[in-house]
């Protein structure tokens, strides 16, 4: 360690919010260059290589073949799939000296599809699976938490190519199993959840989430085994009423409800001035209409109104998952000024919809089925309408899954109430289907000599993110606690003492361990550095086994400490190597 390129820090970096970011910087694994852009130092690079090795071994084991694409890519393929535009601000675009447009690859579906098209033409060549471990670039809006969400990051991406749907199912299943093995080996707690397939289109799609309080993803689980990212949860809607039943419902009536711009104030006034005959009104009896602006990749803005029960908020991530690649931005004062028919605080469904006076697109929560009756805005200052019935008094332009999911909500498959938890997306597998192959013309001749479009799967693992996710999952107040397979070394060997005999004994142990095939991080720093400082560094760096050569040497013993459990044991110096390789 006297020559190792590392400098541990006593203090947390000012911009670090989560443990992995804090500890990886302090222990000398990574170093910030710019927001979301990090340098890997020697220790960090060793861990990153260990993750890569695990991923490579498991990909190779399912017969996937490694290739390596450039990160610098031409515009044309991404133009064909429209992702040059759809990726919006997330794409790093650049121009070469001849004014040609280029990009830094955020993901490589187009390139893989075209490569296979270039080289293969028969069903006999398939199935095929290719992967790469490569640096990706995304100009993330909120780079965050060090390498957890970088703008430059390492991803393993792989793609499967099949002629038939059954073939795709098999390729998908093989990848799923490989991912289970990868994440088992990475050694953190994870869940497999149904996912929204987002910008990629396609159908079957699952995510591997590391269970972590600091995660940006929320997922749900039911006692009966349902598990999904909240973005993918479908609302359980009540049965709509028949036309006859709807006809028997009382007519809607507009009431004065002064000073009720919020749901809370509205419910209070409803109960005091217009009480329900049998029970108290609650927020769930109200229909609130939330306005947002959709920003399309081409820069155009579209207004959208979302109608949902007043006891629920709009979940922006769920909404965004529905409208991707469109971005959701706030509806501003200026938008109200431009749309005087929308009365702030009193907007009702009768003024909404593409066919309505306002022309604003109106999508409702799936719970707003025909026959449901609502208290909602009357489109006049200080007035609400009671008993406004969906399907009778108003219609919408469709439904949208944008309302928050809450603990206790029913699972869509009837498997019980949902519970919520947070996680970090570590891997994503999905059946892309024929979308990319269609657009880019990847066809092969089938058994009958007929040209058929290939069906694809696309699979990603966040390799650099995994380094951080492991730390999130495995650290204590002293520092990082690496699982064996990922640690930058097998043994952290330190000298606690100044005399030459101690140092010589430690050097011999280091050489013997090395000869036995173990990697050693040898803290051979001399001089001013106290044993206390060396201990602190060892705990911070987090190698699984710490060996201290010090005072005990006089009795022929060294101390072996397990970083994880904190257990210490004195071991005879002549057997310590055998003890450590067991
Ligand atoms: P997220 O929802 O976290 O932005 P994504 O769905 O856009 O991720 P994919 O396109 O599915 O990500 O990429 C595959 C994997 O790459 C993800 O599962 C994740 O582990 C990793 N990844 C994606 N974006 C980043 C990033 N900005 N920094 C580090 N790893 C990332
Ligand atoms: Mg994803």
C-alpha cells in the first residue's frame, strides 16, 4: 500500500447523499470528474473487473458470444428507429469535422440488429445471442449518488435473435436464469418484478431490483407472489354499471362551495353544507382533475388533464412510464392564462376532453368506470357539482395508469393486498419482439425459403451500478464490507509495529499468500502512520479478511479479523497461510 495509488479520506465528500457514494469516494475506489462522471482508481477497477468477470462467465455459460461496439455511433441507425429524436435531451449528440451527426451510445439495439443483418441470412444461423460489456452515455436529468446513476456508466447489454416466438421465449428464459446466477453471485438481496417496457416497446419484461431503501424504484409485492415495479401495476377497477342502473341514479346538481380550492376544503364544506344522506363524504368521493404538460421529443407541448379519485395523488413516475418517451412537466400559471376555460381549483370533466370546449385531452384513472358518481369541479369559481356520473354526464378520452399505488391496494391478479418497498434497478430483461428487426429490415429465410422477420430480446445489467449497489447492501458504520467474489483483494495485511522482525514476518506472509494464489493488499506503510490509522483504513476499504502482524509476533502469533463479523482470532504465524486458504 505504500506504493498503491490510493488516498483515503476522513471526511465525506460534500455532494454525497448515500452510503455507497460516500464510502467509495472515501475509501479511494472512485473519484469524481464531473456530475455523473467518475474515474476508477486501482481498487475500484479491481471490483469493477470482478463484476465483469461474473457477468462474462454467466453470459458465456448460456452460449452468448461477446462482441464490442464503439461508443461513438453514427446518427442514421437511430434515425431509422426514431430514437435520435425520442431519446430527447438524454442523448449526447456530437458533430464531426465534416458536419456529420454522431451520438454516444445510450444502448445498442440498432447496432446489434444491423450487425446481424449484415452477416446472417438464414434460419440456420439462429438462434443467436450476443453481448458486450461497454460504456454507455446518457445525459441523465438527475445524475445521482455517484456511480448509481451516472452519465457515463458500464452496462452489459445482450440481444437474442430467434425466428419463432417460442424461440424468443426460450432465449428469454435462458437469460433470466443467467441473471439469477449473476445476482446470486453478486451477493445482494434482490427481487424479480414485472416491469413496464418503456421506451423500448415490446411485451414481456422483468426487472431485477436490489432491495435498498435508497433505491429510486418502488416495487410492490403481494402475499400470493405477485411482484411488480409500481410503474407496471394495473389498477383493479370496479364493475361498471349497466345503462339501466345508470338511468336510475339521481341527477347531478351544482352547489355553491366557496373557498374550496383543495380536496380537503371541499370535503369539509360538502359534509357541513351538503351532507351525504347515509354517511360522511370522503376524499375518495371527489374526482380531482390534475393538469400537466406533456413535452414531446420534438419539443412540442401538449396539455393533459388526468381525472382521479381525490384521495390519490398522481405518481409522476407511473405517469411518465405510460407516456414515454414524452416528458411530463409542470402546468404553469401561464398555461391557465392561455386557457381561461380552465378555472383553477374548480376544473370539472365537462370542460375537458379533445371534443370539449377546452380541447384539453382528458384521461381518467381506471376506477372512473361508467356509473361511478362524483363530486367534482363545476368549471365556475366557488362551485362544485355533486352526483356527476361517468358515462352519463361526462366521458373521457381514455384511461391512464397514473395514480399512486398504496400499501393495501389489491394485487391485479387477486393474490392479496400489496406491500411497497424500494429498490435499485440492476438488470432488465425484455422481449423486444419484431419492432427493431422490422424497422431495420432484419429478415432471414425460413425452412420454406420464405423471408421472415427475426424476433429479438434485449437484456441489460448495470455493471458499474452493481459496484455501488453491493456497497449499499453491504457496509457498516466503519466502511465497506465486500463479499468475497467482489473484493479488491482476498486479504488485507497490515503491520502494527516498527521493528524489522515484524515487517519481515509480514513480508513473508504476503509472499506466501501470493504464491498460494490469494491476492493481498499489503499495508506496508512505514513511518508516521499509526496502527490506528491503518486499522481505520482497513475497515473502510472492506477487504473480507484483515491480518495484523504486530505485538503477538513475539509469541509466534498474528491476528486474523473477519471484516464482516468483527471476530478476531490469534493464529500461529507458521500456519496462517494454510489457515487463510482453507
Ligand atoms: P433507470 O430506470 O434506472 O434509468 P433504465 O430502465 O433506463 O434505468 P435500461 O435501459 O433498462 O435502464 O438499462 C439497463 C441497466 O443499465 C439498468 O437496469 C441499470 O442497471 C443500468 N443503468 C441504466 N441507466 C444507468 C445509469 N445512468 N447509471 C448506471 N447504470 C445505469
Ligand atoms: Mg430499465
